[in-house]
């Protein structure tokens, strides 16, 4: 049976989209292929024509999630600069929707345990995000170093805000993280 042109690409894209959301919400280790394929509306047997292994799916879906984040970051930086990007990143909406949010904040401990190929892809995408932010900073001592510090602050604050019990404390952590990121940018 022949399928219309583009169906395989669409299926692969759907698997990656579902996997990226599932990985961010439940974690890589806790996300089974059967659940991902079911959520994608496909059978388990449909996985292997697209990916050789779960490790390949992890690598590709995390890369795609970071590419999407990079595009969103570019739009935020273009429309409102680093201030708007900080506000969007450390928002209650981002905190409350990890499945649609930053792959770094959701997955860093698990990414650190992935094979070198996945970590290399993550590193390349992360450095692209750092370059985007550092390009918006005025020339100074070390714009890339400032951008690295901002990302460390943002990611850590978001992880803490998601981990604590109680919205009031979580909101305070988001606010303190945003203030710290702004201070880093101003001190450059």
C-alpha cells in the first residue's frame, strides 16, 4: 500500500513532538516508547522505520525542542530585548507547563547521563541560545560570559520554582531569579 507523499515525515515529526513533550513532563527514563507511540496515534511497530533507538529519538527530539526555543527566544529578543525574554522565561505560565517549556530546565540531569552524541547536540543548541542572547548585549567585558550566567540563573530559578510546594514561594523564586538575571545584564 502506498501512502501520500510526506506522510512519513509527518509521522516522524509527530513522534518527535510527542516525545519532547513527554520527556519534559515525565522525564526521559520514565517515558516509554509504547506510551510515546500511543500518544502519537501510531503503533509500536511504526517507531523503527523512523528511529534506530530511543537514544536517537531523545537526541532528535531534544534538538528539535531547543530549535523551537531558539526561535521563540529570537522573537522575544527582537521584540523586547533581554528584559522581555527574562520575563517570559520566568513566568508562571512557563513554570506551570514544563511539557511545553524549556528542555534544559526540565531535563538537564538526564541529558548529562545521555550518550556523548546527545550531549554534543545539546551543547551545540545551547551555545546557539547563548550566542543569541550575548549578541543583544552591549559590547563589554564578556557578553558570552554574561549570557552564560543569565542562562544559569534562569534555568536554576525555574527548576527551583517548579520544585517547591506552594505558589507564593514559587512566585518569589521566579521574581528573585528575574531580578538576579537583570542585575547580571546591567553589570556587564
